């Protein structure tokens, strides 16, 4: 059977849309779908743990990336404590708001700030 | 309320869309006749949209601006802003999406909604339609008319034939009453029936939509094949098309660009300039999306649409690419092989059979890495400083269109 007679064929074949509109629509739709957190390689996880542990011991600043929707959050501050049992870290963002707990599962990246 | 088996489908159409957006943006034009018109100095000096007031003077869409001004000398003429119309269209999509996730754009000013699952939340179909209307008007200044039925085809017809003509702008076309309502209407008012088809149908003695519905199907398929069956099904309201936001809109089969030239081009030296510009745009779009294509197609058409000339041909490359020069080389080959040296007015280039460009087969010949680096740099410059920040020198020739084109969407000003 012809494509026009099945599924959404009639409307797909007769739709009139500017390419720019089509692209803006696709972007709009992608924005609606919830983002999936990335799957981390075990080695990358180890590396992140090492960076955070080192930063905690030396008291130096570190930048962590937290997975979030619609976009990731990047924070720079200090790791005060690591709580492996409950899989979380105690974080001080240096913004005068004191410390807070951040779940390890939310962290998808950690880079030491060398300054 | 509809029973559980029946779907409730709507088509929402924006009245004089471009003109309404302009009127909302310019409150000082309220109560005055307004049209949106392309650049009068160029071939595109036609009316793209006329507000209801201008239409009262007899101004119609697609007529020449000069003719419209003769009918209504006080006409306010506004230049199109296509990017803004796309933005407002998506804003309306978003409003619809707050009533149902099943929203599908059909054009810039028409969208289908399936509200079957929303009835328990928002009330009867008519109530939902009124709320849609109210919110879109309040938030964008655009008046939408809503056709309601149980499939996409009938909702479109309900909108075109009825909702646009009744006060309130909402109409429900019921399947049980098709015979007394839709079937009495002249066939030329039906969705997918144009003027040429109307003439053919008249010759067959088919004058109303009912006549068409009652015509034995083989009489139509004999003559028009699938399209005959499409018409017959529309007249009978047979349509199972889903309203789907994941339509083919999202999966891209090819990347193509085309342009209408400001005058006839008959010299290969002129044509190859615009050919390269099109290849550059196609290549760049592919690079931006991380795609490569295997098949290059080229098409062109003469200026006289009644005596069509030109061709459309494609060829497969030895390796998939998104490098402008490689697309251009194939396009030139196709053009020189198939062009009959008659003047052309329209030209198109497309790249299809797409695959992600993350995996690249190494080739023995050509310096692909250098070209790729070069294009990464030029793309970056364009992204940052605008389309015309860096151009091929050939585009500066008289036949070049790149600068003019960068100001436009769909042939009209951004």
C-alpha cells in the first residue's frame, strides 16, 4: 500500500514547514524530553574520587559538575568531608552560605582548580 | 463527551498569522488595515498576509502589493520578520502542549491536537477549544479558529469549511451528520482539492463532496491511482493518522537547500557561483548536526513554470562526506552532465543517505584533514560573527546570492 494511505503519511507528505521552523521545533521538543544522566566509566568515577579526596586533604579548590535538567550545574568550592557510607560529600561553595551535602550520584565530573 | 473509542482531534488555525503577529507587536496599528509584504523592489513583492480589516477592502493573500494599494491606499505595509513568526508559532505550540502532549504542527499557522486524554482534566472539547483560543489570544494576540472532530482530516475540514466562517471560531463536525453537513458542500472546498483537480472532478460530474464520497472507488483510482483513493477517503472521513509529536519532522533523511534566483542565469560561470553557495550551506548544516551524506542531488528549473525545463539528478559518492568542496565537485559533475543550457531560475542541492560523522573512513586520496580543519575554522567564524563574516570570493560577484540570502528565511526577510 502507498505511504500516503497509511500511518501519518497523508500529513507527512503534505506538511508545509520552513526548514528553520522545523529545526526550531526539533530543538523545542528536545528541550521537553527529560535529560538522561550520563553513564560513567568506573575509571572516570575513580578519578573523580581521587580528585575530590586530594582536594579535601590539601584544602584546595575544586570544580564539580552536577547533573541537572535542563542543564548541568558547575560549582567551584571546597570538599570538607566525604561520607562514603551514604555516598555524599560535604561541600562549601565559598559563597558564605555555609556547607551542604551533595549526593555523589549527582556528580558527573570533578576537576582540581590549580591556582 | 466522546465515548472512549472515539478520539477527539482538533485543528487550530491562526487567523492572518503574520499580520496578527505584527498587529500585536505594533499596538499603534490597531483598527487600521495592515498587510505583510515581501520587498516590493524584488520579484517577491506580493502580499504574504492581510489582516481581516485589509481583507474587507478586498485585499487578498498572494496578490501584488501594487494591486492591494490600489484597493486600499491607506494600507499599512510591514516587512516580514520570519524568525519572529517561527518564535510565536512555537510559543503557541507550547500553549497547546499545556493541554495535551499530542501536538503536531502542520504548517507555521496550523497545528493538530489530540485531546482525547485531556477531557477528564479540562472539560468538553468545546470548552478546551475556547480555553485554547483565549490563552493564545491573551498571550500572543493571535486569534485561532478550531475545527473539532474524531480524526485529523475531518478536523482540518471542520476548521477550513466551518470554524473559519462561524462566529466564535469553533466548530465540531460530527461523523453521524456528514451526509447533511459536509456532503452538501462544493467539492472545491475540500482539503487537498485544488483548482486543477476541481476542473477534472467537474468533468466527471462530481460537484459536491457527497458526489465524491458516493463515487465508486475504482473510478477514482483508475484515473489518479493513490491520489484518487486519498480524495475518496477524505470525502468519507476515513483517516486513522495519529497526532504525533515524533513525526518524520524529527528524523532527517536529507539536508537540502534551494534558491529562487533574482533573474534567469544562463551562463555556467554564474550558475557555479550559486551552486557553490548552496553546497556550502548544505555542508555547513551537516557539519553542525554531525552528519555526513553519501548521495548528492542537484536540481534546477526554468523561469516559465507553464513550460517546465530543467532536471533533478543524483549520484552516490565513493565516501560519505560533509566537506563543501567534495559536495561541490559532485554537484558540478551532475550539472554539467545533465544541464541543457537553457536559462534557469531555481536551483537546489541536497545531501542524503546520512550517517553520523563521528566515524570517518580514512581515504587514501585528497587532503581531507586539512579541509576539515579549514571548515571548522570558517564555521566557527560564521557562528560567532554572522553568516557573511567570511565568504568565498566568488560570492562577491554579481551573480552571488550569499549576502542577500543571509538576510532571509524561506525567501522572506528574517
